C-alpha cells in the first residue's frame, strides 16, 4: 500500500485507493495532501488556543480554508504547490504559537513537528494518513467530521473571495479540526461534533448565498444557450463566481466569448452576468466528461476550483488553474494582491489564437429556481399542490460521477410520475436536465437551484413550504430525498440537511466507504439514511 484514500464515492473497490487515486492523483500527491491536512490540524489547534486568549487568527483562518480546499477531491494535483502550502503552514503555526501563553503541556505532534527539506516532507507524508486511527468507529467519525469541514471550507472560501466572512464558521473549522487530534474523545463526543458541523454547514451556505445574491442579484428563471458562437472562446469550470466576473470584465470588447462548464452553469442565472453580451452560455456536461469535451472546445479552459480531471496531452497546454486548483505543468493564475483583480491577459491572448469551439449540441436548458425565485412562484405552487397537479417534490441534488451505476438517476428521473417535480442543485442535474420531462402548469418539472452549495436554497424552499402549509415537522411535507454524492462538499450538504431535522434521505450510488458498519447503523437508526436499490422499487417506496 503506497497510499490510502477513501474520501470520494469512487474509492477503489468501494474500500479505498491504495496505489493511485481513481481521481488521478499519484501516491506522492495523496500522501502530501495527508501531510498538508496534518499540518493544517496543527495550525487549527494553536489557533483554537489563541482565540481563547482573544488573539487575532484571521491569517490562520484563511490558511485553513485554503488548505482544506486544496485537499478536496479533484482540486489540486500539483506536488510543488502542496509542498509550498505545507511550508507556509509551518510559518503561520509558529506565528500563532508564539503568541499563546496558556499552553504548556499535552501538545499534539501535529502542533509541534517541523521539517523544511522537501525530502523530509515526503518521508513524513507517508506516516500521517487516515489509517493512523486504529479504532474503525473513531476513524470513521473523525473522517466524516473532516470531510464535512472540507466542504465548509470550500464554501467559506467562495464567500471570502467576495468579502463575506463569518467568524463563528471559521472558529468551528478550527474547533472541529482540533478535535480530530484529540485522542480522549468518544464516539458520542464525535457524533455530537459531526451534527454540530451540519449546523455550521447551514450557516456557511447561508453566508455564501448572501455573498452571491448581494454581489450578483438573485438567480432568476433563465433559458441558457447550450450551443456555440463563431468567436474564439474561453471556458470557465469549477465554482468561483468572482473569477468569472473578473474574466468577463477583462474580455469585454476583445472578440472573445466566455462559456460556463459543469458547476459554473448556474452563473447564467444571475442578473449581473446577463449584461455581458459575450457571455454565450454553457458548454458541455458534468465534470467527468471534460476529457472529451475539452478537446473539442479548442480554446483555453480556466479551472477555478475542484472538478479537474488530469488533462490529456492534446489540450493540457490550454488548461489554466487559479485559486486552490492546480496541476503540474499547467499555468497557474496568481491570487489577487492589494485589492486588484486577477490578471487573465494570458488566457485572452491565448484565446485569440484559437478556433471557435466545436458544437456539441444545440438548444437551451432552463434553470434558476433558487429560493427567491421559487418564493415568487409560491401561490402558483401551493395551488398546484392543493389541486393535486403536484403530488411530490423529489430532491435529486448532489454530484455526478463516472461509474455506470449513475445511469440509475437518469432512469429514475425519466420514470417518475408526471405529477412530480424534481428539485436539484449540483452537477447531478446533468443526468436529466436535458431530458424532455415536460412541465406542470407552465413550470418545468426540473427546478435547478444552482451549484452544490445552493442545496441551501432547497432547504429554504422546504422550510418555506412547511410554514405555508402550517406543518409542525418538515418531514410532513410532500418532499422526498434521493441524493447522489461524490466528494466532500456533498458531505457537508448531507450533514446540513440532517441538522435541519430532515430524515429518510436515500444516498447513492453507494454509501461512503469511510462509514464503518457501526457508524452507518447510527445514521440509519437515528436519521433513516438509506441506500438506493432499483428504480421501480425506489419510486414505489418514495412516491407512494
């Protein structure tokens, strides 16, 4: 075993990747990510102590958020950048530790260990992985907490980029990470922290919703072009709206068109972006199809966050990364400095030399059903429910992925009765958002709220309907949950839903490998978490 990772749904054999990640990361990168997480826990531990003494830890907060995001599946494959981040962690940890006066003993190794040479880092990286926790239940709960924190960090970073910061969220990130190195915690202690993580998951998604809507307006029902124009283009993938905004500003009047890809599709729903005439629409499908679709785009592609698949040689020279994303050999766009925007001129000049994108498809898809838009349609929705035109809402949010078993979600959406409405967010939508599923009273049967973080909108919609119908329990609503997961942002969405009291969620296409049998039983018994089976049986159970 040269590595071990089981944080994503595609963990090898449903157990874990031991030689090379299914995501494409090498064992060296996987081990360095483990070490980065280890060092970040040390930063969090000292920061947690520093906050008890009212010491400012904002610099450490940003480091923790960035480092956690770097270790999310499909975010960063650049060994040198990870090493650079590890060394930065040593410096920040020392700065914080020097200010703390109350700590004398019982300091965990991750808060004391130091090494500056790359060789020492590589050697240490093989000794601080997941399997250091021998008790399978403790390990399972600590990993569940860690992955929830990674998802929180991703959403916190997007909000931070727009100038929105929640000190309580940042404090819990530190508290949660510090808890993962506390050997005295019991399974009950850790379960409590996992549920608390869900509570802060709601908070961070609410923060990001506020950041996005106050910056760009509330998403509105929109028909998005999925064809191509005649000009050279730049394709933007990932999740970060600030990067897209700055690119649109810098490409205006250059003769370059801008397209979204995968999880950036919902950017088309925001009013602020509609003013850009060269913002053409969406190109392609979910993240995992990029190895064929990027070949055909012809122009440069900007990866703003995770969802990067190791690029093929035919288009690797057209891949640019920024933020927490990275891949060895690809040009990385530096961070903003002194309040100035990122400089995307290298992409613009590259695009000018490229052919227009090759057409993949034609037509339009409709989205923009975030909570503000749905609230505006509330009277019509309530009438449809009361008349029987809408029998059930089916939440099919989450992630898409490569495994063939995910065709289940296409079949499930296709076979749902015509009096059901699909509520979705995240790239899971690509399994069915282009199917002719019809409408109910002029409203499409697929309501796309946006990116994975916009699952918050689906929770707000549920709470609003609970209020409208005068129900005591959110689980009395005609809403069922059939959620697909892939990586750690889906974990925080799940924990957030559980913290809101939502039960009987079906999770697929497989249950997480990092859940031990005992922890799985706890989730099943307390929250009714279930797995998927076959389409006909599941529809009969959920829609009955």
